[in-house]
């Protein structure tokens, strides 16, 4: 068993023990620490490894643990906090960025800034998913409280927004702000301040690019911004979160198609594999994985990927692969057949007097027409 999994389970058990001793629910610990509820659950259930240093510090502080207990729970200091989005070919990443393409993060001066309880995170993510558009006050209050809305909900919402304004306001242009609007609130931001908008700008640039090499660079830069799915529980199954994953799938498919055209498939395969494992029933994505593995010379893996998705479709939906996936499979088989060496009985004798094996047409075709006498 991997060391990381053992450490994750040990840390999770200790977190649960100290949380229960403190009389806290998982949600209360998440709100006290600023760590997402999903992260607390995953840690306690052993689904995640050792937390990052900042998350460990926040959990320890919320539980009131001394340094020696922190070391016992989490071991030596883990890797440094996640860096801000990297530089792309469209320019350098700014120093103040809101990141929603993965765990919700605000970076300032290139470092992640701890902020707020789960409600504040829910509000910021919802505004960011509809950046530059008004999100209704009623929808925001429903997200926070559902049917258990307190009488002071409007005032509480105003207070949360005031805190978020201070958090997202950069020290220098370009602008990033939360504005009150008729009936709701709006996050005003551009691609320089919000990774989602930069992702979309790069994806659009790649699709519009006529030079495949430059398109590949745009797609690679866009894919590099993706750190995973948002980690805010209230929005985990929201249609906008699902649409975000679909945007990433579309980007990877375009990236893979361009990589195949340029015979440069290895760079896209790790991301393509990762998302295909998550979206097992996404046939277009699975077809692109099969095609890209084959184009990279990984025919055995390509055939295994096809067999795997075929079994998933059969077991979960009771159907077979669609035409696009079958076509990708046929292409792998055709490519495999074309690469096999000829058997001795598959080669005809050349006609007398013909020695030019580099000739075109009939001479070359005679070599593959079938067994002697066929």
C-alpha cells in the first residue's frame, strides 16, 4: 500500500478523533478552519493524502492543537502551497488572481490567501462562474440557506459581500470587484484576474488559430490552468459546475486532435487519461483517448481503453459503443494490421526482369495481393 495512503488514513483518523473530542461537526470544523467540507470529509475517510501545509495549519488552529500534535498528525511539512496560474504565451500571470478551475483559491503576490467560511466561498464561486453577469439575491440566499433562511438573511448576505469585496480587490489595475446590481450582485473581472476567463480566451485563440503549432501552444496553456473541479459543496452538482467540466473536456478533445495532427501526442495523454477515468460514459472523450493512444504508438493501451469503456457502457447503461467510438476502434485495428510484417506466403514473386522495388503502383501492390496462387 502506498505511503501517502497510509499517511492520509492516519491523519484523517487523528483529525476525526480531535474533532469529536472538541464537539465539532465536520461542517463546523470546515467553517472554523476555512478548509472545504469536502476536504475534511475526504481526509477523515482516507480518500486524500497528507494535506498541504496551509490546510494542515488551519485545521490544527481550529482544533486548538499544539505544534507537537500537528507534527504527529501530519508529519513533516508537506509541499509548498499551490502556486498561482502559470505564465502562458499570451502574457505573464498577474499577482492577484481568483482561481475556480480547481479548489477555490485567491492568490495575492503569487501566494494563496486563506479566506472565509464555506458560505463566503460559496458566494465567490457562484459569482465567478457567471463573471460579469448579475446573480440574483434570491438565488444566492437559496444557495446559502435553502429553506432554512434566517430572518436576517439579507443583512447577512450584505455582510458576506462586504468581506468578499475587500478580499478580491487588487492593489493595482486591472480591476476586479464585486458590485451590487439591481436584484443581486456581480463579479467584475477580466481574464487577467479570473482563471476561468483566461482559460476561455486561450481555448478560443486555439480554435481560431490557423497555425497548428501555435494552436497546440494555446491549448496546452489553457489545459495547464485546470487544477480540478471546484471544491465548494453547495455547487458541486450545480449545472454551471457540470458545464465547466464539459468545457474542459471540449478543450482536451481539441488539444488531442491537434496533437495527433502534429504527431505530438504524449503531452496531452496524462490529462486526457485523467478526465476519461472520471467521465467513463463520455463517449466522444473516450473515442479521442483511444485515437490519441493509437497515434502515440500505444496500440495495446488503446485497445484496452476501448474494451474498458465498452464494458462500462454495457454494465451501467445496457448499450454498446456508439459510432464514433466504434470508428476509433476500427482505426486502431486498421493501423495495427498495416504495421504487421508480411508473412512469407503473402509475398508474390516479382515478374521476370523486374528489379525495381522502389517503383510505384503495380510492382508494390504485387507484394501484398495475397498468397501465392491467389
